[in-house]
C-alpha cells in the first residue's frame, strides 16, 4: 500500500462534542447512532482528543455522569498531518492511542481513518500469515456466574476492554466488553428513569452475572486459519476480537492491535529489529537508547537459536504510584524463526518493568531452546540406532 492510497479511506463520518458537555450527553449521542460513530472532542474550536468506550465506562462509574464534563475523560489522541501520513505512521498511531480511528489534518480540516478501513487496505501483507503468528496466547477469563463489576475490575487491571466468559468446564460461552456493560447496564438504568445511581445502587446494578449481558455466540477462529480470514470476519461481524479455539477451549485471542504489530514487523527494515511504543508516558532519548542496547544485546545472545527475530515492546503507564515511580505495564512479543514468545509484566518504573518482562522472556526462550536441543538429541540417537 502506498501513501496516496490512504487518502481514499479518509472520511468525515464522525461526531464532535464540546469538552464542556456531560458524559450522559456523550452516551446519548452514541446510543442514537445507527452504527458505532467516532466522537471527537473540541474545546475553543480545536480538536483536543477523542472519547473511547472505556473512557465512558470510567466516567459513568466513577462520577455523576449527569454533571461530569466530558473533557475530564477525553483521550488525548495524536492528529496525523497530511504530509506525515504513511501506513507505518498510521499503524503506530492506532497502537499508541488505542482508538478505532485516527484523526488526520488536511487543508485545515479534520478527517478520520477507521481501523477497519486501514486493515482492509493492508490485508494483502498477511497473505501467507496464520493466526498463530499474531495471536496472544494469554486469555483473560471470567466465569459465567461472576458479576459485571468483577469483569470491569479485570479489564481495568489488565488494561483491556474485553474478557472471555467460560463455564465451570472452562468451555467458552461468551465474551463481555465494556460496550456491553454500557449498553446493558449503565444506559439501561438511565432509560428506566433512575437517573444518577448512588454508590449502593451502582454496586447492585453491576452485580448482575456476566452471562446475562455478555455477547454470544463468540466469533472464533483456529490457530491455523489465515490472518486474512480473521480480518474479514472482524469486519463482517463488526467485532473487535476473535477467540482462538484449540481442543474446544480458548487457546488464544486476537485483536486488531495484534495485526498492526505484525504489520509493522513485516514492513520495518530488518535493521530495526526492536520497536518500543509507549502509552501515557514519554520516554527520554537517553532512556530509549539504554533500553535499546539491552534489548538488542538480548537478541544477539540468542541469535543462533532464534534466527531472524523481531522484538515488539508496548509500555503503558497505569494510574498508581509508589513514591515517585509510576506503575508500568509492559507487553513483549518476540517473533522469530524459532517461533513466537509472549510475556507481560507490571512493575514500578519503566526500566525495572521492562527488565522484569525481559527476564521472563529469557526464561521462555531458554526453556524452548532446551526443548529443541532435547528433540535434536533424541532424533540423533534414533538415527544412530537405525
């Protein structure tokens, strides 16, 4: 895909809400839309960010949505200028902002590019890729009897917007998203004329079992299916995630961000085998340089066993502090000729959080290396016996 092709998928199909409007107003506007319509936030005539589903959930549950201004929960998204618009830049913007659209500034006006349109335009890059190459093996679940409040707490703690619902036998029965909770709990209580809920009423409303508000049936794929099939399914079914089934249980999950990370790996020069993307925190150039040296040293250490490798690191600052150190969430994915490795970690401060994740990753790689060595020894003994 070339840069000019991106111009064809820019659209002005979005809503604008003033930062001084209330959260309730934003929820009402979204409910009135026939389809999920992007919502940009403006203040003093300037676009200052966007409203995301999880922002509305936080605002509705933490405050009085009839009084709280939307500006308080606006995500400060980046606006890509026309002269800087490239597929790689766009992919990074989607990942860093965690939004289903990216604002683009052209000729003094604002347009947007939806993530579905972008994935549709680049999907030929994934022609031979299988789901197992992009999926996350870590599946976060809740039980059917768990309450919506527990699902929300898990989403918040893991920085995600959906969890898989399983029964006592760990069979997948549904999936619950933040939107499900807004549509079927928060908005429903509002429609019933209850107005703003007190803390006690809110706790009662959110005690509803997830199996009564979850989405079903779950859209699934197998790990050997092609990525293009998954992209087509997401667009066709209008879902943001797919559960990867293995022996009748959830063996992984794939979200649109996984496709974008893989895309950056495929389109980035081999010299750039380490990529760091941060959210909510700005890394100093000296910090990045030191971390890159450590990460590249790690890749060199295992280059004989891994072959060609690409390390993708996502760093996100959470809203907790220990003294002056923020709690940092790190997700690492190592893609190599030997296979894919995936770890997550949380710790205080960027450097320690990344090194904690790196230590976990090294243990995985060493364990896999030992297994490969064991298989080779067994094969050699077998061949000698024959």
